[in-house]
């Protein structure tokens, strides 16, 4: 099957390498990168509704037929009050805690660790091996290897923008770096965990930015300031609307700056999100107007790449491409998600 303006992963040019050698590139991830470690959106909402108690499965299904998931999360927040964050974390982490079993008490501090040096090399290795054994198909494992290779080859992303409220990829990159540099000799170009505009950053580190906030990892004993940013969470309808209506939110400014100045690789995100589409549209229109101003308006101005699994229907693929073309985004199609790592290798190859 051929598609109109997209690429297939096995034939893509080294577009991210070219970007790294110029203005730089950023990685933008969504919930799809954490499947099946963390639940899909609807399953998360169902678990959250049930977490409050005295709610039957029939009631949950009836509510889902009448209201959007965002509205029901807002309802849960209103219902639960101060316990909402606890219930949300339980719904989000429930599957992983079950899979980890008695090992969860050892996993939680590793998953939540801000710096590589806070965890021993053997603990990082055990952490990574657990996911390789139990969640080998999780895309975050492939991305952790790709990012670590990029750091080694001086092609590291200028930033990682996460729309997840959990730190899985952050922790897996830390584990990959630790495994390659035993004894605490990991390269300086590690990661800074950025949960708000005031988060501490170091010039040589890659900012890993939690655009939709960060939930505290259940049972993690640490109390450091950046362990969470629940005030930045974007789960409920009111939180989503507040973010979309803000003239210049931290998330919008951070995202649009990356869109305007870098090449972005999107993985595991839904570009049907209205806020993200608004931010992309503004950045793309600015780029188009600047190209016009310098007499280069005839150039094809797309500079971002959305890595997605190709649908079986060619017409559907063409519609998906057309739905994001005016946002400055081109598709990179995968036949299977197992091709993600090799495709990004091609995009970064020397």
C-alpha cells in the first residue's frame, strides 16, 4: 500500500539527524508509549469510578454512555475531594503493582527516582530487566534505547515532552544509561525532571518535561519537591478547559516554543487533542508567515513527524495525513509497533 504524503519507516530519511545538526529535535510522547504497563483511557476512567466504592459496573457503563471520560473524571474529583489524587494513582498504577507483586516496594523508589545516583546500578538493572521480561512489547523500552543511543552519538533530543502523568520512559532512560555506565559514571547529558516552570535545570542535561503534570508514585517514600506536580494535572474536564483557555500557560508556551524552533517526533499521542492541535496550528501559521516574509513561501513547510501504525485502509491513511498536514505534521507509518526502534534509528542514522 502507498500513501500520499507520509513515509514508511523502512524508507524514511535521517530527518532527525539532520535536525540535530541544525536547530535540534524534540521527542513528544503520549499514553500509547506506556501500553500495556498503564491502562488505556477508558479503562482508567472505569477504574477511577469504581475506586470510590458503592458503584457497580452497570452504573459505570451507563455513565460512560452519557458523559465524556473527561467529564466523569471531573465528577470523580468533585466526589472524592482530597482523596481524588490517591484514587487516580491507584487506578493508574494498579496493573503495574499487581504485576510487580511483592517487588513493588523495591520498584516504586526506582520508578520515582529523580537522579541516576540515588539508585544503585543493580537496582536499575533489575528494574529494566523486569520490564523486558514482563512488558517486552511496551514502546517505552524501544524509545529508552533510542534516546540513550542518541545521547552516545551526540544526537540527543533537545527536550522530551511528555503528556503522561507517570514517569515510565524517564525511568527507563535512566536505567538504560545506568546499565551502560556502571559505577555511577553516567554521562553528564542525562535527564532533568521538569514538572513546572520553576524546576531546576542543568545546561548539559536534557529536560524531560511533564506537560500534563506528574502523579506521585504510590508507596514511594521520597518527599523531594519534584516527586509530583498534581497542580499541573490535566485529567478532568475543568483542568483541560482551563489549560485550553489560558492565554499563555506554561504548557502552551513550552510546547509552542518547541514546535516553532525544533523538529518534533510524536510517538503514542493522539493528534485529535484540541489543545495540541491549537498549539501546533499557531506554530505552523507563524512558520508559514515567516517563510512568506523571506520569499520562501513555496516551500513545503512541514517539519514535524507523527509515528503511527498504518491502517489497513489506504483511504483512511490518506485522511489521517490530510487531518494533520495543515498543522505542519507528516506521517511516518509503521506496519507494527515493533518497528518503532528501527524506524527511529533510520531517522537518526549517521
